[in-house]
C-alpha cells in the first residue's frame, strides 16, 4: 500500500480499457496505489496498458487479489462506492466528506482503501460488508450509473482537491500588462465627455450618480492597457462616424 494516500481497489473489472482509464484518473491526482480483484480478462491486460497512456506505472505496481477480503486484509478503514440503496446499515458519505475522513485517518497512520465495483452492476452486498462506510456520488437519481473510470476520477479529484493548496480562482497572467489607475481615469474622462455631449446624463439631477456608477465600473473591470486603448479607439470611431469624418 502506498503510504500517505488511499488505495483504490477495482473489484472484478470487466474491461481492460476501464482499468487503464482508472489508472490515468488516479495519476492525474497523484494516486498510485491500485489493487485489482479477480479481473475478468486476466492480468496483465494489454488493453489496460494501452489505455493507461502515460500512467503505466500505476498498473506496473498494481496488486492482484483473488477476492475482496484478501485485497482489504491490511486496511484499517474501507470505503465502498455505490449509487444504489442497500439493506446494510453504514454511514453514507459524499466523495468530498469521504476523502476528508480518509485524509484524517491516514494522518493518524491508518491504511485506507476505496472499493469500486464492476462496470455492469457495481459492488454486491457481499463486497460491501467489508466496508466501514459507503461513498455515494450525488448524481441524477433517474440515471445514477457511472462508468468505472468516471467514479474513480470523481473520488480521486476530491482526494487531490483536499491535499493541494489550489486557490479557488486565479487569473492567468501570461504577461498581462494591467492599466495604471491614471490610464483608467483618463478612459473614464473620455467616455464621460462624449456621453455628456450626447445628452446621456439625463435628467441633470441623476447625472452625478450615473457618472459615479460609470467610474466604478471602469475600476472594477481590471482592464489591461491594450483593452484601454481598444475602448478609446472604439469611442473615437463612433464619434468620427457620427460627425461624418473618415472611417
């Protein structure tokens, strides 16, 4: 078992392509511990290797087990993924909550794993009896079926999201040259003068408030120098056309 992360256990997977796709999904989020229980087409599987495309190392070190009990034998805590209602009393968690719990358990030195069922029908009750808790993805109840690799991707994403310090929102700068405050102010002056001449600020009683709103808008946009120049150019062209000048 890979330290500091959960193992993902594929139970009786039916298609090599889905095993390879699951390996790719895992490695996307830094997960490398795969276990495979009784794969239908045997192991190793050339279709899985081809589909893994760059994530072959996950398959190279994947453990193969004859049954679920053997696959989870060294685990302290086991999750089982299923979208169907079961006649088993267990905690049911979202992927987000489950991976937060997994992280806390692993921080205490515990070994954690997640069971994923075969493509056609998912995990059986006999499989789920090995689990401490169920992971249920909140999908459309009228179409709750998830592809094996899709389910692996969702859980792996939540693991990765909780173990990285990614900001919820960033701006891709790519050499962006933001306009200085004075440039934005002059852009506001330009628009205000032209709009004033066009009689836009009417009635006079509301003019101060309208101008203030426009100034606030320009500063809120976070304009680049190129965008400021473009907006100046647009306004100049409109004025030229209005005054009958050359285009």
